[in-house]
């Protein structure tokens, strides 16, 4: 099996496939998330018992990439995979366009043995309960859901809160989902 460090190096090398405005963001996000990625990959390695894995909110596709390179069968779903078209194509990633807040997941019942729903829930604005029901529908009865949200108790988040800025900028978060009418 390939070493994670080799996979991470190849991943970072492929960040040049992203558009210029996303390249630097990918580098910074990977640096910030590498420890979490290693932890998630270890969880999967220790608990995987076969079957297909689904990553919801796949972009920036870092974990989708790593799991594929580690020979796990992986699908990603994302609202706008076209943001990483060259990266997805070059690495032959299975990333499907789907707005899982409003669309039915395009899979049969009980299809996935592992579902990754990480750092996405806090961005949902429409109907999180229906999305969780859909996740449950496609998760095999003996499957595992890994569900994470950002650590609100991290040092930078606490400093932001103390300074009166809250944990996130609500205008920025809500504006990401705004419909463009003009």
C-alpha cells in the first residue's frame, strides 16, 4: 500500500490543476487539514470492511483523491465539481454533481458501507433533516457515517469570538448559497 506521505506529495503537486484563484486556497486548506485527513484515513483503514465509500461535499477532493490512491472504491458528490474539472479528470475521480440539500442522492438504498460527511453540515441552509434522512437511506444498515463539523473550541475560533466576531461571518456563509438574480 502506498505511503500517505507519498500520496500527500502527489496531491499537492496536482494543485496546479486548479484555477489560479483556487490553487493557493487548496494549498492553505491542505496545510490546515492534513492532520484531520490523516486521522480520517486512519479511521477508515481501521474500520473498513468492504463496500463503496461516499464523500458528500467532496471538493476540494483531497480525501477523494487520497482514498482512490489507497485503492478504496470512492464516489464524491458536490454541488459544483466543475470548480475542479482538470484535477478530477486527470486523477480519474468519480465525483458527481449533486445538490444534496435539495436533490435525492443518485444511489440505491443501503448502497454505501462508509459515508463521509465532513465540514459540510455547517454550510447547509435549506433542510438538513431531509439531507440526513437521504444519507441514512443510502447508508448500509451495517455501514458507518463519519460526521464532523469545525472545532468551535479551537484557539483561533475562541479569539475570534472574544473579539466579537463570532465563529463565522454569517454574511459570507449565507451569501455563498444566495441565488444570483442579476
